[in-house]
């Protein structure tokens, strides 16, 4: 039997964002549980043969790639996508099947997880769904446009996908990826700061926890460090 993943169980670089408890209530998985190899409990299970029947002749990789369909441009983040194991998924977790290398998939994951693209997604999201036609309109760089950065990106995405990092390391790696994407999109430092300020929930949570907009500071510091190297 394979777990049936629901959209609320995933987040950026995270397939263990939430789990069901035996009583049917959902809760967030703690960082300590993730580092210990905790496996989330789904609400439903699907026989493996049902999944394989659907994927037969269409998809042979041990992974899949999906995003949350239910969203809003006023949420903390609008576009939430990640690499998934080969499992069953519900209809609120659409999948994209792309014939790409592992490094190219990492590039796609980094792009779709970035504040740069999330900012654009917010302008294109008018309801509560992020459908295929909306995703297909997003200005995502091609693997060729990411070019020499792919191996650099993949090394960081692979570590983040492991979900075994301490918070400080995870923050630093994500800040590097976000900073690079601002460079890839040709966004100036001032405009990057403006874009980050347009995520008020992220800012409010950071200020409550750290006394500053820590996410913005880390990304702009990495942005400065990548100046020239990202061209």
C-alpha cells in the first residue's frame, strides 16, 4: 500500500510538512522528527498496483513533482511545489511530468520555490486555485537559461530535500537559492527588497520570532555575495 499524499502534507523542499494523527487530526511534523527520519501518516492508502496502472508507460522515475492547487495571493506563500516520492496523490496536488535530468529538476524546484517567481504568481492568481493553465503561464527559466548554475543549484536542493538539516543551514541554503534567482531574473537589489516586502506574513512571523525581517536580510546578504558570480 502507498500513502495518498494531500497538498497540505507538502511545502517547499518538504514532503513531511504535516501528518495525520491516529484520531484523524492533522499536525505539523517537527524539525526533530524530520531529522530522525519520521514518515508522515496519511489519511488514506492506495494499493501500489493502482498507482502503477495509472503511471504505466507514462512515467518511470522513482520521483514525481507536484504543487498545491489550493492557494491565494494573500497567503504567506502562493506557489508551493516540491519533489515527491512515487506515491498516490489527491486531486488537490497536481503533478508535472517532465523529461529532465536530476539537476534540471532541481533547477525547476529552486525556481518554483523562489520569492522571485512567487511574486509573479501572485499577480496571476485571482482565486483559490493554481491550475495547470496558470502554471503554464509562469515565466520560469529553462534549463539552458540556468546553464552553468545547475550543478550549484542541485547540490543545495538535494541537501534541502533531505530534510535533515538544522534550521540555520536550511535558512542559509534557501537564501542562496533565492538570491541567485533574483539575479537570474535580472532583478535589482532595490527591487528584490521591494518584492520581499510584499510578503507581509513572512515579515510579520520573522519579526515576532527574531525581532527583524530575517528572511529579507539573509537573502539580500547572499544577493550581494553573488554579485558578478551569478551573471
